[in-house]
C-alpha cells in the first residue's frame, strides 16, 4: 500500500514539475511574441518616417484637436470642430503505468517546446498580413469615427473608465450618436470591446492585442500611408 502511495506522490510531483516547465515555456513564448511585435512596430514607424517625413507635425495637430484642454473654451457643439485627418494549450502527459511514471522530463520539455514555439517566419507572415488588414480597416473609418476611437484610446491610457456619457461630454454629442459611431467602428472590424457592469453600465475598451500591435500615434500614421 505504501508503494502505491509513493507512486501516486511521484506522479503528483512529476505533474507539478511538468506544469512549471510548461508555464516557463509559455512565458518564453510571450516574450518572443512581444519582441516581434516591438520590432514590427519599430519597422512600421521607420517605414512611415521614410514615406511621410512631415507626419510629426500633422500628428501633433491631430492630437491637439482631441485634447480636451483645447476644446474646453469652445461653445460650438458642431462635430466639425472635432474632425481631423489620420488618426494552455493542454499538455498531453505520457501514459502512466501501474508501477510508476515516466521520468524523462527532458524529452517531454523538448516535445512541449516544439509544440508551443511557432515558426518565426510564420509569425512574421501573420504580422505582415495583420499590418495590411489593420491599415485597410483604419482607412475605412471616417474622420469622426477615428476621432471617437482615438478618444477612447487616449482616455483609457489616462486611466479613465470610458463609457458613453464620458464620450458624450467630451465630444458634445448625444449618447445615441456615440453608440452609433461605436457600432460603425466595430462593424468595420476594429477591435473595440464592450464590458457590461451590473447589467447596466457599459465600459468601452481598446483590444489589448491591438494596443500591443500599435500605439495610437502609429494607428493615426497608418491612415496617412
């Protein structure tokens, strides 16, 4: 009986170690993907700089237009003043026999790495396709839709909980108009998420994947390419 208990204890220990190794692999993969995203963003910015040497001035003008401090003294509620240009996987354990478990964790780790680490060239191809798709999506936004998206992005970065009333007050638009713009943005494939609080209040978020892919400045510049 003691041997059975020892065997099960050994199984538990091996499973725990294997889970730790898998977790470590996941972290390494996340670091690799984040590094690739950073390199991709740098490359995108570099290409934009080469093609649009005057984008900094344009972008500063754009951001000034969506900065609340520049609109606080205005009484004009027309939307024209806000117009602007641009903008685990489950691991399969080895079968355990009645008399013990497999202790070849090195083999398991190598197998896990092969399963979890994707081909680098495939990731780059996917990122390139994602870049092109993102450019197309943001080019399809109207100036006013881009303004709403940019304001959400900016307010979130400033720590605000973004909802319809907040956007309505910032843009001097009705909440129903804000809802319409949000629906149009989502319909055009932009990663905008809704979070319902207490089945009543709706918070708006920019997808974290999109934020990792590109900053607000970069997204605005993509519209100018």
